[in-house]
C-alpha cells in the first residue's frame, strides 16, 4: 500500500488510518504540528508503523518539517517522473498551442540513452503531431522503420549537433550531449524526479472536483502519479499548468484533449 502523509497544524496527536482517493487506497499518517517536540515524536512513531506495514513510498505534504523521520525508515516520496514522461506528448501539444507553433513546419527531437517503451510511445506520438522528428539514442532502427512503414514518417536517426540545436521541440530523457546549444521553444527535461519539478515551465493540477478532497499543501504531482499509475486518472483528465520558474507561480491551467 502507498502511504499518504498529512501535516495537521491543528492536530494534537498523531493518527494512522486508511484513506481512499478516487478508489485508490492509501495508508495515511497524520502528524500533529502544534508542538514541534510532539510532532517529532509522532513522526518517528508513525514512520516506524508505516515501515512495519510494508510502506516504502508515500505522498508527502509540502514543507513538512518531519520528512527526515520517514525517509530514515525507507519511506521515500513518490517519484513523479513516470507521470511527466507519460504526459510528454500532451505537454508538447499544449505548449505548441500556447506558443502558436505550427505543426506543419516543426521539428521535434527526442534524446535518450536507449530505446525503451517511453521512447517508442513519445516518438510515435510526436511523429503524428509534427512534420519532422529526430531520435538521438543508441538503437532504434526497428522503431524508425516501423514509423516509416505504418505512418509514412521519416525519422532522422542520430542527428548532428547542429540539427539537435535547431529543433523547435526538444524532449530530453537523459542529459543532452555535452555543450549542446539548446534553442528549442519547447524544452522538456525528463530524466530525474527533482529536475522535472524544478527545471520545467509546467506542472500538473488536480482534476476538477478533486481539489476539495485533498489537503492544500499536498504534493499534487506525487498524488497524481499514484492515481495515474493505478488507472484512476487518464492523461486527458490531468490539467497542464504553466509555471513562472523564477517565482514558482502556477497559472494558465488547461486540459489537453
């Protein structure tokens, strides 16, 4: 079971219990926040109880002062990277519409170490959205031939550094080639959980009707990742939200069909 950590500022005692969100079950630990000494005590106690129940990952609240107690017990924050990778084609379409980028004259490049399921899906969906696609990864010959055969799409394999630099859309599933000058109008950095939260100019919001069911300080991307992974949410139900990276302000939310 997945953990759900809540930081209750008005609570006096810690509590452990089950919770359901969109039919997905969580083991919830509520840490009291009125008194720091009591909070530390209950955080350690609840973390130990979660570990004994087999919990190894949890949805965390933002800015919880007791995070370390849970991490020490091996209960790590849910990694949102799978959600970001799954949503990559929708984000590209959203960004193209927001910036007025014409699909008919656009080049998209995918950079990865190898060709796994994520690369196959992202490259295929991008090939159906834009005119030109490039793949910078080891392997991929069979995928490129398949795209040519099924959709008439010609993929540039192992593009030059200059070609990569000139792509309007750049999807990075691993660090880019060293020294690459990135001019992309749409840049998705999707190769570690921290980077997707700090380095991209977009986040995801809760679907309509779900905001009132979760705490205001819930790490929403972590929760969405669990709900999406469990099949409770589909890509098209998750709103894309623009982020002012400098100020970390969310605005301009929209759901991409």
